[in-house]
């Protein structure tokens, strides 16, 4: 039987994609001209999501696929954490900029 954590891999990819979309649309992406990189990451995550959809079905019978899912899940957490860190740092930088203007 497929572990619950493996079934959640697609949901994790969806969360990471949503976070990337938010970052792409945000003001911060234009400040550092990184929107192309964020868009590339979004495409990569969408590809991972499609692969995960197929892999989750195959993981019931194939041990190797369960291992792939575990690794992809870990990579998705890493990307999601990176986006969180990016958003936090840009919000902090934006707040500092607003404070400097208002002083």
C-alpha cells in the first residue's frame, strides 16, 4: 500500500507552485529581475507534478518509484522553503525601504 506521505507529494508540489506564482506576481521579483528564474522553477514544478501523478499510481507495485517519490518530496520541501525565505527577505527589505522613505 502507498504511504500517506507519498500521496501528499502532489499536494506539496501544488503548494510550491502557488508560492512561486505569488512570488512571480509580487513586487519583489521585479526588484531583482528574477522573475525568469521563478517562472523556470514554476515550469519545473509543474513537470514534477505531472510525473508525480503517474508515479503515485506506479508506487503501489514498484519500490523504485516509492524512492523517487520520497526524493521528489524532499526536493519540493527544499524549493518551498527557499521561496518562503525569499518572500520573507523581500518583505523585510521592502519594509526597510518604506521606513527609510518615511524618515
